[in-house]
C-alpha cells in the first residue's frame, strides 16, 4: 500500500517539475510515518496516514521539502529550517570541505574562522564540529533568519552576532585564519529563472545581489582582507556562471595572491579562494 502511494506521489511530483521526485516522495512518507527512508517497507498498509497526501500537495506546489519536514541535512549536521532562512544546499558541502582541509593544513593550534552571512549556521557549525580546536565566529543580519540560527547554534561553541557582514568583527581585524561565505549572488536579471523553491520561499536578501549578482562579494572582498592575517585564506561560494569573474575580484593589486576557482561535485565552477598577501 505505502509503496504504491509513494509511486503515485513520485509521479505527481515529477509532473509538477520537482527535481528529485522519488527521493522527495520517500522523504515525505518517512516524515509523516515517523520512520527513516530505509524503513518505509516496514510500514503496514493499515498504518498508512492520509496526511501524506497533504504534504505531497505542498511539495507539488513547490514548497521546499525542508520547510515541510522542518529540517535540512548538511554534511554531518541536521539543522532546523523554515520560512525566513535560506535552506542550505548540497553544493555548499564541497565549499566547506575545501575550507576544512585548508584550516587543517595550517600550522595553527587554534585556528580562527569567520562565517559571513551565516543564515542557518550550516557552514559555521560544520567547521566547529569538524575542526575541533577552531574558534568559529558567525554573523547574520536578518532577524527572521536568526530565529533559526539561534536554534541551530544552541549549545554549540560558535560565537554568533547579529550585524552587517561588511562591518562585522572589527575586534578580529588581522587575526583571522580563514573567512568563508555563501553570500547572495544571483543577478536581479535572473529572477524569473530561479527555481520556485528558492524564489518563492528563500529570503530575497539571501539570493539576489545587484545587476550582476556580485555586489556583496565585492564588499566581502574588503571585509575578508580586513579580517585576515597575512597568509590567511578566503573562500566564497558563487553561481556556476560566475566562475570567470569572481577570482578577479581578489586581485593582486588589492592585496591577494593565489586567487583561483574550484568546481563542485558536478564539475561546475562553484567557489573562489584567495590568500591574503604577506608583505
């Protein structure tokens, strides 16, 4: 019975244009029935919960899966998310993976890391968890997003502040080993091409940044340079169409070296890195 319902839901979600219909149909079934995806076959026909069709209809209308279930998975974390906060994406996991490797490779006992535009807190929490001796700081401007950030960071050792990423952490100037950010980077001109899950449900301030999408990244370049110690590293996520542009923002004449782009798991340009020049 349940597997039949899941198959019907998969078809409905596919017809609605949902990118991963089978996975989402199974995740929703697991959520409603209080089991893990791999345990769906254990649900008896008599235990089928008709509320399943209510959540399928919500997903069919392109409400994000994570808003319906109330959580998102990111690396080794399970995060609480909902309206008002950007839902972390799988692509960002490879950005964080690179950053973790970079911090581990530094000859620093207690590396200092700053996450600008932290949103749900995914990046900062992953770094704090996977680099145990790191000192991690995070900043978020949106009060709506901070409702979720604070829930996720409760009991963690990340120091969270509310504020503007461009002016944050003046007390850390010149002391930071790694600055990381997944900022808004979608051009305003691309609005109509953004997936409904993001366009209609993620906060606009977490998505769009000027005509070419690079306005905030240009500002964060100065912030990162201010915060980093000489030899410190910056890591910034960007759209796969911006691979040729972002490394140029971190130019040698602005105090950077080794600016480079890196691919995600689908081999598309996904994030840029640079090192603060040593005088």
